[in-house]
């Protein structure tokens, strides 16, 4: 099933963040599998290639919140560059604290911001 905005929905009623009809966006489920935990509601998942139905783990990036995700997009537009997956590149694109539980983790070939 697809949402009006083009995201794939999976029925999983026992999920703590399922909607009223028991569905969760597939990209969030895949991100949770990558992290081996549920995503927090404020965490945001980005499709690297922009295709909302391409939910392969290597196509997903997890941001700690919407502001970090927006900053990532803003930096790419301002510099007209593709931000890579190294910590240094993303730190330039998405400023903020990254230590301990709020650090960066390399996973499935992509930098995951948590």
C-alpha cells in the first residue's frame, strides 16, 4: 500500500508507532532493523536517491530530527555539492553535538545520525 505522498506502508499492528489502521512506513521499519531498535518519533529517515519506494538499507540515512535533515538538504543546495558519508562531510552539513548516545554510527555503508 502507498500513501498519497508515495511512501510504502506495511501493516504491523503491534508496532508502537503504527497509525490507527496498523500501518507503518516501510523505510522507518528498515531503519529500525538497521539500528536494532525502534526509531524515536523525532528521528527522520532520508531516501538518498530521492525515490520514496526504494527502501534498501543502503539508500536510507537516519537523522536525529527534522532540523538535521533539513540542514543536510540546505547545505547541498547552498554548496551545490553532494554531501558524502564521511563524518567530517556530514558534520559540516549538519552541525551539532555528536558524542556518546548522540554520536554518529557508520552502518550499511551510510552514515547514520542518531
